[in-house]
């Protein structure tokens, strides 16, 4: 970090050092809660990506590659401890750049520390097999790291999603180049510094903030990068997959969703209609957000009434206030995107039940705040992308509507009928499903999407497979 000029300048972090970008370009970072510039950040170029990849490759072939698994586990635990020691600083950086309530940021920083500890704990379980084979000799398998991995992360859960990728990548013995999102690189840069303090050698973690089509594209196309792990929009995921095709890079993608919550008439209505934070959490900017409620027609009117009342009760406010439940959207770009969808919903004839614009109080004028917004009487096929409540008449129809998008990330099913719950769980095309809950993410469970919501799984031991190759060895007995 350098302090020249008025705003702090955060630089790239390559080979254990803060460095300016090769072309000296930088961008201001704006606090979405008040429109103020909080920092200036260097924008990495293709040349900077190349330097970072070379540093990561040297660390892979050097200190990190030579480190014993037990020492790697200690290094990851030390990093978790460093994160906990700096929770207030990291949480404030996250809140000022994403706009999420400080209490949420504190929780996410603490959760990120747990992710590093979890993968440190899995390191001793990475074993090969001795395989009975039909030949005169012995068959063995080894699980090997890939080399340099490129991690491209979005702006909605910056420190959490980085941990989901970085922890298993390091646990398996890889080194990395991280491309954080344009609006939210600060916690990633700070994490690079903390890793050095934790005893992780220089070059193992390199952080190159910058523009997606420049730094992100250069990372995806770099011939020395063995794998790209990406979280973000489906359109960018498709572009990255094409870039990775040229040299057959491994690729895993966590992409968008339009996840349904299916509420049957026998459900605990209070619980189902009380699950409003399943869409408003993180100001609606959660890939698993249940943005389509499919509700059995016999309880539709009552459900809408309860859901709208609960939506109106959500406390929108300054992210630094302790009782704020949702802060602003992460940027004015996001605000305009959301507002465009709301206008489109109204134009298509959906019934706007609550919200639909910026809250009127003076305190919200300078930030990118948006009211919790609910549409009712939405018909399948309308293109709105806010909170929608859609009626259905049968289980078959509910499943048909649930599966009627190109996405398949998450889903919830609300019913007291266990047999129905299991039938619908199997029929819904989604990677992460909860019954009588909207909880999507569990550290010990695989997380990822069906269809255009992605390829591969994060979290759980499954993530270790995404950062390794299996090697088969035959030792002749002759
Ligand atoms: P985005 O795809 O525009 O950006 C994500 C990242 O990709 C950023 O770091 C960006 O700089 C980079 N990028 C952009 N263009 C690139 C290119 N051509 N090559 C390489 N990198 C490039 O995504 P967004 O709209 O800013 O992020 C929000 C999206 O992320 C939403 O669609 C959300 O649903 C999704 N998301 C998914 C998950 C999941 O786990 N499935 C989690 C969080 C967010």
C-alpha cells in the first residue's frame, strides 16, 4: 500500500511485494453507502499477470512445492489466525467497498478463517490407493497438485469466495494468482500481506486487481496457468471457458442462478413466508438468492400478504449501524441494473406489491440504496429478475416452473410431507437444495450448480479434487 496523494493507493501484490501496475494505471474505489472515494487501486495489465504467474510458478517449483504436507497445514492455520487477529480491519474494508452491514462482514471474515482451518485439517486425508490389477505387479495412485491456478472472484462475497478457492488450492500444494473484482480488491490484497506474516512463502499467493477484460482475460489465456477457478456471471464464465479451451486448462465455474423456493399448502406458512432474507440478504446480491417463490394457489393470497409485510419490515440503512439488515447495492452500476429490471417487470404487467425504487429518506440520497421489492402475479416467461411470487396448481407444475430457467444453482422446498419433499428434491435440477430452510452453504457439503449455473463443486473434500490430478502408477513384479 502507498500513501502518495490524498487517497490511499493499494497496489498489486506480486512475489511478496506491493508493486505498481506496469502501465501505472489505477481506478478509484467508491463507497456505495455514500458515494465517497475510499481508495485508489492499481489496475494490473497483461504484463503484470505474466510477472505474477512467473512468481507463482517459481514458488510452486521452489519453497512451496518442497514444503511437507504437515507444514502446509500449519501455514494455513497460521493464516486463519492472522485473519482472526485482523477481523475488524478486514470487515471494515469489506463493508466500505461492498456496502454490506458491518455485522455481516465480521461474520464473513470469521467464516473465511474457518475455511482455511477446515482445508488445513483435510491435508492428511489426501491419499492415493493400492489397486488390485490384472497384471503381474502393483497398481498405485497418487493425487498431485496442478501447479499455478488462476482464481477469479466476484464482488458480492469477496473474502468468502476467495477462501473457497484459495484454501483447497493451497492445501493441495498449488500456488495462485488471484484476480479480485474491480470494486472489491482490498481484502484480497490485505490477505496476500497477511499470508507472508503467516509464513506462506513469497510468490505462493499473488494478487493482481484490474479490469476483467484485461487482467482476467490475460490470466485465463496464460499458457503457464494450469487451471482457472471462476465465480461470476454466466456470460463471463462462458468467455473464460472459451479462453481455457486453447490449451486445455482445467476450469471450474460458479455462475448465476434464479433459484426457486417452492411452497406447498401444507408447509409451515409462518416459517416459509418469514424466509425473506433468502432473497434480501447481501442486498439481494447472493447467487443462491431465492428470487422466485412458487406458491400453491390455495395459500397464494395469504402467502403474498405475509411475505410483503415481512419484506416491509426489513431494516435498510447505513451498513455501519448495528441494526441495519441490508445496506446499499454494491455500486451504481448494480443500482441501474436492478432498477431496469423493476421497470421491465412493471411494463410486463406484473403486480408491484412493495418497493420499486430508492428509499425516500434524505440519508439514502447519496448511496446506491434500493428498497426490498416484491412482484406478485408473475407469469412464467416474464423477464423480471426481482423477488417474484408465482402461483402453481400441482406438484408437477411446480417442478416444471422451477426447472424452467437455464440455471440450476439452488432451491428450497417447503412442505411437511416427507415423501413429497424427496420426490421434488430428486426432480428439481439444482446443485444445492434445502427442505424447510433456505440455507444453501455448508462448509462440509459440496456446493455448485447444474446447467448454466456452473461446472465443478466448491467446499467439502470435493474441492480438493478440483485442484489436483490423479496419477496412476504400475510397478512391475517381473
Ligand atoms: P462478472 O462475471 O462480471 O465478474 C466476475 C469476475 O470476473 C470479476 O473479477 C471480473 O473482473 C472478472 N471478469 C470480467 N470479465 C472477464 C473476462 N473477460 N475474463 C476474465 N475475467 C473477467 O460477474 P458480476 O456480474 O460482477 O458478478 C456477479 C455474478 O456472480 C452474479 O451473476 C452472481 O449470481 C454470480 N455469483 C455466483 C456464485 C456461485 O457460487 N455460483 C457466487 C457469487 C456470485
